[in-house]
């Protein structure tokens, strides 16, 4: 949970730190809340399919986070 924050301490760019922090928060929320609920529900998904959904969500949210970073950081 704290690994992205630890790795980003040496980065001087506020833009990059914002993108890393926002992406790690969205990934953490997905894996801890939505992923657990999805696995325990009646939806027939295994862990591999859940991992694929995680990667797709990451690819979708990254451009959105970068756009928001361009609006607020600069």
C-alpha cells in the first residue's frame, strides 16, 4: 500500500508524483474493495480474469489522471 509513496520520494516533479499517487489510490481501492466483493459474489470470475480487469482499469484511468494532473498541477 505504501510502496508507490516510498518509491516516489526521490522524484522532484510534482506532476509525476501526483500521477503515481492518484493511480496507486485507484488501484488500491479496486483491489481492496471492488475486487474482494467481486470474488465473493456470484459473478463467475477467477483471479486471472480479475487481474485482467485490474489492468484494463489501470489503462483506462491513467489518461484520465494525466488529464486531471495537467489541469491542476500546471
